[in-house]
C-alpha cells in the first residue's frame, strides 16, 4: 500500500544523460557544463514540470580513470551552483550536498541558511559522510564507517543548534523604535561534543518559515540509523522492487526507533531512465550510450555482481543458474538478483549475457522502455509502498531528459500520482503537500 498520496520527484542536476557516450552527441551542449546557465536550464525545466526539487550530488575527490572518456566526478561546487538558480526559479527546492567528514558545522550552517534566505525557503541539505577524498583534507586514511556516522550525527546536531541560536523572532526591524533585533532571544549554540566545540550564536537569523529539509544517502547500518534520526528523504540505490521494499521497511523501523512516525523518511531511489517512442528505440539509446564499455569491463561487472568469472569462457557457451557461486556476497544484492533471474529464465550465451542492459546497469533503479512502461512500473512500486518517489537520472541524451519532464511527469500527474501544479513555494511545503 502506498505510504503517501503523491509521489515526491526530484531531478539530478548532475547531467547523467551526458555521461558515457551521451556528451559526444552534437546537441549535448557539453561545452557549457561548467557554467551556471547549463544547470539553470535544467532547474527551469524541472520547475515547469512542478518537481519537488533539483539535487546536486557531490564528491571530494577526482578519480582520473573515468575522466578519460566522460566528465566523471568533475563538477562545480554544489552549493554555489544551486545559489545561481535562485533568481532563475521561484518554487522548486534546491538540494545541495555537503560532507560532514571534510567541513565544519559553522560554515555549513551559515551557507545553508544563506541559501534558504536567498531562495525564500527552498534549500535542502544532502548529508553525506563521503567515501573518499581524505588525502585532500590532511587525513592519512578514511575514518571507519561507525566513526564517520557518529561524527555526522553530531555534526547535524551542531548545525541545527546554530540555526536555533538566532531565531527569526529575534529580528525586529522596528524603524519607529530603532530596534533592529531583540538580542535577548539570541542564545549561544553551546555545542560541546566529541568532535566539535562551537559557542555560537550563528551570525545569521533563521529564515521565518519552514526549516531546511534533510536528505541522506547512506545504505549501511550506520546510514540507515542516521536517516531514522534526521532525514526527511533518503537518496537510495534500489535496483529491484524487493530491495526497495526491504529498504523502506528498514527506514520505517529506524524512524520508529528514533521516536518518529514510521513514514517520516521518504525513500527516493535514483531512477535511471532511457525512454523512447518504442522499446527498441529506448534499448538502442541505452546500448549506444554504453558503446565503449568493452568485453573486459562487462566481464568484470558480471563477476562483481555474481561472483562468476567469464574470462576464459567461449562466446557461445551457455550460462546457467547453477554456474553462479552460491557464496558470493555482492556490493549490490539487487544486481545479483536481477542477473540471477535473467540467467535462470533464459540461459543466455556468454555473448548474449554480456550484451544485456542488465550487465551494463547503473547502480540505480533502471527503466529502459516507453513512457507507458515507465508509468506502469513507477505506479506499481509506489502503490506497493516500495518507494515514496524518486530522483530522476535520465540517460543518453537531452531528448531523454526532456521526455522525462515533458511526457513522463505529466503522465504520472494525469494518473493522479503527482501534482499538476504547485500549491506552495517552499521545499518543506512540497514534501508535506
């Protein structure tokens, strides 16, 4: 059963439709990738479709191997990028990413509240602990996961204490009396914990409206626990419906353990969309985008997902379910389940298996098909309570990005699954409406 009346839909500002081979298309506009106008165009189109928010993921390191063939993890600073969208939009939420491992709560509290004021209450914060980048911040290695999440929990608490230290009510701006602020209402944040000592108060008043919603992206035990404590949304990796149902249940239990309602945390998986007029067109777009993924890489993906090494197998050799190592524990169990089901039902040859989209799959939920296919699958997942919405990560081309906003989202709205127009102008309102 669905957990909410309407889907929550965000759009990734990381231009996934230009990844792999997509940027090589003549109409890609890749030359403007590091401009404010490029992202602004995305935000304007997403707002015209009445999406809840645009979202910029981020990383604190630059792996060089992906950069040879695509833009990889090279990007503008996400908070500055979203600030550039303030004047180009008026209603859509602006969710930035800031790591709790490599920054300080005071600066983060000020940046986020600045974005909130500038946008009229539309800021959101994707809390990440980061998986790499320690060498850029004077660390000899990444702290272990439990330590990173303990720091993250304290970090968020410190930021929220700073936001409360200068309440909106303290701002008087009374010309007649000459009083600008009631300083009696401004209190020290007085955060003194294991990782941070912050006296405060913040040198910026809180926005006089809804607060800043929090997104979180960790799927580990520590990540789920943190989401249960602080998150309004979780940006998840759920390759199949069973994984999504299990993730939703884990988040509901985590929220309940933290004294919050079971539906307090919205599960919003990344949804990789390759859409065409026909399924054949969509599949062709997907395969063209992955054209430079060679045999060696495909074999590595199968091995990573299933434990089966096809390096020395002939192309015509059939692959059977009993060939898959039973003891293998993959990084993404959903991907193993998808390939296992494919192999069990079709017994493909090595050649055919390596050509399947399932092998080339994104780490996100993936739909390759028509608008009708996507609408049906999204509706099924939503109605069953597996998801509360999704973050769209279109693939292959600008045309696919435009099809998501111009065709898929209106179809979902016509089916009663998404809003037909905004009823408010803050991110918190969109999430609760």
